[in-house]
C-alpha cells in the first residue's frame, strides 16, 4: 500500500501488531512502516486504536503479538532495547505531563542530565536554547502550573527535543487545549516538520494534517483503513467510513 | 505569618535552636521553681532529652520503613505486597503497649545472649515499627497522588524506573504525604511515653517517679504536660516550615 517513500530509510517497522484490553480488540494486526524525515498524521474516530498504536511504538503499551522495530532494534521485554529505543523516540502527550515540582528549565534539562549524563550546565544551556526556539525562554524559571496550556505543551515539545530524538510521537497534542491556544502549538509543530525530523501525529486537526503531513493514516476499529497522501484522502477517500468521518469532522473547521 | 512562609529555612533553624536551648537550658529556670519541681529540675531535663531522642530516632526510622512498605504495597510482585499488607495489618491491629512489651520481653528470648539490646533500643524499635506502619499508608497515598502521566513522560524520556521514582515520584509524593507524616510525628512525641512501661526513664517516667516521692501529682504532672506541649510545638513548627520549604500547597496559593 505504501510505496511512495521507497527511497527513504525505514525508522519504525510495525508488523501485524495486535493488542487487547480485556476482551476489547484494540489493534488488529496493524502493519505500517515509517520512514526517516516523514511527517505522518494519524486520524480516526475515538476508540479506533490510533492512540494505542502510537503508544505501542515506545512501549507505553505492550503489544500482544506482532513485531515492532525502531531504528532496527526489536521492541520487546528486553530492558536494554527499551532504553535504547526510548532515547531515540520522543513523545508529546495530550495532557502535557510536565513534572509539576520542577521549573520549566529543569523539566527540559532533566532527561539529558540523567539519561545522557550531560553536565547540568551544558544541559541547561541547551534547554534554554530549546525554550528560545519554542518562544518561552522568558518563562524558564517558572513552574508548569504558572503557564497556560499552550505554553505547557510547547515546553513538553522542547522537553522531548532535548533528547535529540530521531522520531517524535504526538498523542493528540492539541486536544486538551483551549481553542485560542491550539495555533501556538501547531505553529511550533509546523516549524519542526520543516526541519526534517520524523513525526507521527495523532490528531483531530484536519487542517494541520492536510497542510503539514506527507502521509495520512486513517484508523477505524483497530485497523488501518487508508494509508495515503493527505491530498488523496481529503479529495477522494476510498472508503465509505472515511467519507462519513470526514464529513463529521468538517463541521469543526 | 507571611514572613514565616517566605523564610521557612530560618523558621526551621530557629525551631531547632529553640528546641536545643530548651532541652539543655530548661533545668536553669526550673531549678528556681519551688518544691517539688526545683530540686528535680535536672531529672525533668534529662527525661525530656530521652523523649526527644526516642522520637527522633524512631521517627526517622519510621519514615524509611513507611517509604519501603508504602512502595512494597504498590509493588507488582505479589508476595512483597502481601508482606507489607501483613505488616500494616499486624501493627495497626494490636496495641502499641503490647508491641513495646513484646520487643522488650519476647525478642531477647529469640536473640542469642551475646546480642542483647538496651531498654531504650527496645522502645525505639517498637515505636519505629509502629509509626512505620502508619507512615506506610501516608506514603502510599502520596505515591498514588502523583499523576501517572508524569511517570509515563519520564519513562518515555528514557529515565529508568529507579530514576523516575527518585526524580519524579518521591519528591512529589513526599509533598502530599508530609502533612500526614507530621501528624504521625506529633503523635509519636506523646506515644513515646509508653516506653515508661519498660523502665525507660523518659519524661513521663520522670514525672511518675517525682510525684511518687513527693506526693504532689498536680504540680509535677502540670510541669510534664507543659514540657510535652513545648516539645510538640517545636516539632510541629519544624514540620510546618518543612512543608513551606517543599512548597506543599503551592498550587492553591498561586491559583487563588
């Protein structure tokens, strides 16, 4: 199905990934390959498995069967593999999940200090540069609770970038935000997409998906129903289910 | 109030100096008091020091026990969970006095003769085990109060489970648990009086002896009560300052 990026290096290879929550079959033999530098938007109705799929890619959820390889490393119970993979895969959550007892600067600098053993001075200098990049250098010494939702999410992006990940996973990064704050976060993500970093974005922002993504995946009922370019999906969706979904969400923008 | 909240470090320092001055200086004004207090001033001071020692030692060990058992109760490893549940169930379900007597009378029979422990150590062990069980529940509540999303974020950033616990979970859970732990410590100051049952000469024992010699329970017990009040005030001032230091309740202040 996916041949349009054949000249790029595969970074994430998911093969027949299945996942159950009790009797609920959340993922049904999902296979997909994501290539270096590609920005992929993952859309679909609630409960379709799109967030679960994203979370299996850095093992925040374990998969029951199938295989996932990230940068050539098999994702399994081997903690060494897991640590190696998590260093390369950054994640941005719907509810930001900043460390509320640490300053903004410390939030960004913590992982490089602990995981990469960077010196605190160096890590904080880099954190400052990243905060500058997301437009929040002046907030560095505040605590998360003092920032707006949009600002917190921009910090969360800076925190993920501090580890120099090869891939960034976004799990509905704008869903918990007030409408007026959505754009400031999307602006940062747009800027990131242009730097060539590999991104997987689970989102309900169809405008963003269409404008920024190289590729779009439509999830429904635990399977990938469509995997194509945004242009193709939005102009000529192949499935009735996709058409119905798109007409529903179109009211939103 | 505002000054004490902004300078918790100084408040802690002042409370500690105050406590030390009180423990080593109280004999001087007490000596000037009329019979039966004056002549026994040094005994009162000595008793107060034993009470504070007992509280500090069993209180510190109790916090460590509370953290270990609190973590154990949340462990994914079932036998460890059972063990910690059993510990809390056993200690909370039996009287403290019985626990103290048990450590004093029963444990020496189990231990070899070369390994006998002092009365004071018996009391400290029993009190530490006791407060540890109560601390367990406070620590567990504190750990559960740390949002799971922050743990996920730390793990996703590549922090190990141990780093996640030390950097993310422990500091935040302590903030939540601290008021309840402080409450237990205030109880401990007074519960340490039960050590008198195994002839540890702490404050209550001192009072009991002096009134038995002088047949004047009223002034003696009032003096003892006063010393306990001063000790608990010093401890609660310390823990309240520590709460400010760790910024317990920062969210509420800044959102209002």
